[in-house]
C-alpha cells in the first residue's frame, strides 16, 4: 500500500504543473471552493508565471499519459471542472512521441509467443499514430490483407497503476470534506476513469466493443466498423481491418475528393442517434481524428477504447426528457427526474418544473437550425446543484459525446442540427418504445417473468413453512463474534493525521 506522503508528493508535483498553465485559477475564483483549498491553490501557483487564459489540456499533456486520460474523463464532467475547462480538455487527442519500433516488436513477440514473420509479411516501422496507451502501425498479413496493428506501449500498465492509486486516494480525501465535494462524487469519477483505463489496457476488450458495435449497427449501412482479426489479437496487440479514407477533420481534402459534406454530417448524426438511443451502446470518443470518410461516402470509425452504455429504462427516461423540453411539457420532465431518482424526493416537483422551464423556453424560442442540443443539455445540468442531483456518469458521457458529434457535424455542414436530421428517427423510436403497443409488450414480458418465478417462490414458501409431519428444521447456526486483530486502527489514525494533505488532491480534480 502506497504511503500517504508519496500520494501527497505526486499531487503537489502535478499541482505545480497545473498552476504554471493557469489551470488552478478557477479553484480560487469558485465561491464553492473551501477556504483551505483556495489557500493551497494560491501556494501552488506562488512564483509561477500564470497565463491570462488557462490552458487545461496543455497542463494535462505536460503531466503525462495517465493525466491525459484523466483529462479526457474530466472533459465529461463540466459540473465538476466548469464549462471552460471541460471544453478545453476536449482538445486532448493523445498525441505523444512514439515508442522505438524495436520496443514495439518486442511487445508483439512476447504477446503472440511466436515470430512476427509467421503472422505478418511487413510491418511499417513508422507509426501512423501514437497515443498515451498505445501506438498504431500499418502492416500486411501473411494472407495479403492490409491491417492496422495497435500495440500497448511498454511499461504503461505500471505507470497507470501508480497514477490511479494516487487518484483514488485523492478522491477519497476530497469526498470526506462533504458538502459540494461529496455531491459531485469524485470517487465515482475516478472509478469511471479506472474502468475506462482497464478496458483500454486490455485490447481484447476494445476488440469486443468494436465487434458488438458492428453487430448493433447492421441497420445503419453508412457507418462502418473495421473487422477484427481475432487470430492476431491479444491483450496487448489489436489487429483490425485497415481503413483507407479521409479524416473528417480534413475539410479541404474531403471537398477535393468530391464528398457531399452535408450528407456526411447527416449520416454521422443518424449513426450516433442509433447507437445512443436505439442500441444503448455508443462510441464515446467520436472526435474528428477517429472518423473517416470512405471513397463511397460511408463513414468509418476507429478507436473503441471508450464506449458508453445506457440501459433501456434510462434511454426511455432520456427520450422523454428531451422530448418534453422540446414540446414544453416541463411538468412531465420534472416528474421523470423524480421517478428516475435523479432528484431527491424532499424537493418540490413544481419548483423543479419551474427551473426546467428556464432551461427549455430559451431553446424553444430559437429557430430549429439554431437549436443546440449541447447548449440545452449544458443548461439542464447547470441546475443540478440547486436540487441536490447526484451526477449520472452515463448521462454525462452521453452529453459529452452529443456535443462532440454536433461539433464534428457542424464543421462539415454549419446548418446541420441534431434534431433536424434525427427528428424522424427519434420520433419513431419514441412511438415504438412509449406507445400502447410497447406498453402491452412490456406487460406481457413482465407477466411471463412473474410466471416463471412462481415455482421458485413456492419452493421458498415450503422451505420457510415445512410440512409439520416431516423432520424438524435444523437449529440455526450460532453467532460467531468477529474480532478485529492487528494494527488496523493504528493505520486509521495515521490516515486521520494525513487527511489535511487531501486538500492538495483538489489541484487535480477541479
């Protein structure tokens, strides 16, 4: 177990880097920041040349690979880090210096357990991309197929393990402060980050995500997921079909190739809506660098390390919330928030409906082409503090992805709008999921499940009330007292003495 002093040293070192990039300014200005935390932020920036405009993404980039991934996680939490910081952190694109080719080959040989010549006839030594966790090389298989090979960077697992250990410790200290810090659930933020990172460190998980997404998108032929080469994929190496296209970030090249940009924007929006609303499993890192236009006008996606998942009930709630905001049925939107448990029951439904009206009316007053889903969701989440709404990570990840997709689509076609393009799809889905036919189907499924549970229910009743003519029930086992042995309480006392150092943890989490 890492000593608190080591955690504190790492946090102070990272905090100093944040201060040099002006990333601690918001802490000092936020009225919700505890006075002690504000003082520590001032100490961290003492003597540093602070820029007028904070460079949050640059600060995380300077700290290292693990911080880059943490910054990408915090980009989904505007309620925690603020709108300005969350927007700037979206710039984190994982661009890092590549690992030497010899080291990459060593990782592949150890992972495959066989000579690379038995799998590939050629591997290009210059990578086509280098990220915080892995880098990608183009190659040709022994059967003549062009593929992309994604390889975990050597030593990255140990580096991330150390960083996550400190992040978890820091989040626990911050959450113990209570109040706003507890409501924002920093420990849940780090837990989400940890799950994302563990998934990305095991490339078989990423391959499985790509395969699942491809299966769910068969109804959307204009969206392509590259095929996985499972025979050449391990925990540290992912081999997949080579995508030969133009990045959506290269507008000039798209125009020169004759692509219909408004059509590409519409295809992207429809693909995302199908993933998020119909399938409940979506690519959560759909920035311009991960999207390509193919020669036939289809869109292909890569990098499936960060995926979002929403269960059916949450998707129905989300659809009703968005639909209610558009139609002005704020009372129903408020009721859904209470039914879903997003708002604690001690608050007033009527008061919450009024707050929602302040969010919805400005949106309803705009022309359709000027209506921004990102702006609407940002306003919606801004009222969470007043009504003690605990953060919902799956909805925040969805919000971040919707804003990202809207930004990419707008760069292709400035007049595109998620609702304009997706209205037919969303309307049909709402009718299908919330209409009378769906209600009848749901009731039938629920009744069948109830009938299936009846035999087990009867057996449980018989065990609780056995036949008097049978054998007497066995006597209950005696209670055994559990005694705490060892120096556990001594360690707890040391943790209490070091709790003051937890204030420095906010240098990274705010």
